[in-house]
C-alpha cells in the first residue's frame, strides 16, 4: 500500500527520498490514524522528545486519547522512553518519548 501521496497527518511524513518514502509507507500500513498522528508528533519533536501532555497540547487532542497511543507505539517499538523526565503542569515527572532508531 503506497500512502506517501496522502497528506499529513493522515499519513506519515517523509523527506521526499525513496528510503524515507518507504519508511513512511511501512508506518502507514501498520498504524491507525491516531497512532500515526502521535508517532509523527513524537518524530517531529526530534531528540528533545515529548511527554504525553506535550503531545496532547501540540496536537489539540485530549491527553486521555494520546496516552493509549503512546503505550501502543511503545509496545510496537516505534517510540521509547528516552530516559529523560520533564515536569508536567501538575508538577509530576513525566516520561519523554522519542522515536526508536528503527522507526524513523
């Protein structure tokens, strides 16, 4: 299935080169729309990563919708705990998610 002609966030983004397009197609085939949206937001955060609350804010999606997607993506080895922690607005320490090497 070739999804690279779809527009973000309905499909994963790519850099317009064949390897990046192939990677985007692989992600598109295996993830649902919300998973793709969250994955792309984590990817776009780069090495700085993003907490679940930060992702929810950036995407304009309820945290309760984003959190299960981060769990699913983690189980699929698409994102990982960076080992970093940042405080959320409530002062609690939160995992900073980053894309795994094999998923970008």
